[in-house]
C-alpha cells in the first residue's frame, strides 16, 4: 500500500477546532475538502495522543550502535562508511551507507575534504604556544603599530578561488559553467605586500627568483615609504616570517643597521599573520575579473589591492588576540574557531562600488 501524505499541523488543528465547535465529521470534511474517515481518524488520534504527528519508521541503528559508530568516527575521522557498515553487519544490523551518513549527520558529523595545513613538528608547536602566551596580553595599540608582510603567488588560470555555479543536470561542461584551466596555471606572478591597521601598504611584483640581496633591496625601496604613507608611530614593528632570505645574517644585520624593530616569529604559522586574509580577498577579486594575460593580471592585482578598505585592515588587527587565544586553546595547532583550516577564513568583501581607494604612494 502506498504511503499516504501526512496532513499539516495547521490542518489537523483546524479539524480539532471545528470538532470542538460542535461541527460533525461530515461537515468538517466538506469544509476542508477531506474524507470523513480522515477527519474521524484525526479526531480519534487527538483524543488519545493529543494529536501528535506520526513518528515515522523506526531507526535501523539502535542507540547503542549510534554511540559505537560515533565514538569510532570521532577517534578515527579517516574511517569510511563501508567500514562502519561492515562493523554493524557483524553485530547483526544490516544498513546501507546512506543510513550511516544520515546517522552521523544527526550527531553533528559530516563528511568533508581534509584540509591541507603546514606540517607542525613539536618544536613548531612549542614555538607557537610560546609566542601566543607571551603576546596574549599585549594591548591593542601594540598590534596597531605593526607592519605585516608576506609573499604570495597568483596564477593566471589557477585555483585562486572556488567558484560555484547554478546549472541543470548534465550541463556541467557548458562553457558558462566551467573555469578554464591550462597546464601549470598558465603563468603566475609573485607578489610581496604589507599592511597595517591603517590600510594596505605597497604591493610589489617580484619578477625574478628572490634572494636575500633582492629582498633587502625591495625593503629599502618600499618598506619606509609604506610606513610613512601609513603614518606609523615612532617605534613601529616589522613582521616577516622565517623564510631563509628573511633570516639570513646579512638581512638581520641590514635590519639592525636601519634600526628596524622586528617581531620574533614562530615558524609554520600562516594563521597568525592577518595578511593571509587579504591575499585571499585579493585572489577572489582577481578571479572575478578573469584576466587573460600576465600584464592584465598584474594590473588587476595592483588595482584591487589599493581598493582594500582601511576598515578591513583595522578589523583584522583589532581581532588579533582571538588568533592567540585560539592557538593556546588548541595546544599550538592551527585552528580558527571549531574548524581546522590551511587558509584563513574569508573576510566579508564589500561590493566593488563601496570600496574607497587609498591614496597612492
């Protein structure tokens, strides 16, 4: 027998209200367009069970079985649905893979692609914890006086961002629903940029393989002009990661001679550098404009970088303490909130017409 459609809660309530008003089952059926037997069944059910909705089919997996597979998946997230089906079958319960999925979803677990994160050795974990604990109580004003820097690569036809499309079935290869790709990304550009709480600094394209000497030259020509344009206070601090050309003896000596204060940085810590959020935003904006050559790619990068609102930069720095508390809460490992990421969470992007360009420098 085919399963009948369950009446909505509103319809059941109307039937009960009309019954309490003294209407007959036939009259109620005619008024609501229902069979007399259906009306009678709803009234009898209301009298015995307070008109609760039907419970549906019983669960295939017992509460004990649910606890078992939830505990197993929590201990070993890489386990498969097939493994769990086999476990339950050996225990005398025959279920399908979709049943396993729906059961785990009800427990707050869903299948996701494992994110790629930097390899953290014990020495990295301890260095991250040390950094977070030492700076946890630093006042917000201290972070506002930091110039954050980093490099990134942007590909012409690479996976700079994820794009979703609305399409019909079997239309996945229509040109409107695809992103063109070529081998090795079709070329790319390497960028070095910086920012502070007051806005983005200079963005430089690195056209050759960068070594220590080139890095020092770029800093000499762009770091101080950026600091002046951003109106950094006296004693401002420069942040860069532990790339070999950054930590080379010649680079350290050059920074010392220029009287630059450098923030001691833990290795393998992209999540602690808020400029990673800006790189993500830049790549999203570039992908939306779909440049067709390297020259256009560079021009768009420069334009979109200059359009980043100062308020976005300010908010990234204001919330920096949350990054430190997250590192401590997760015992030194990379995590934002309750999810592990290899890339920082996306900052909300304002519509392009709402961007206000910063003055060039």
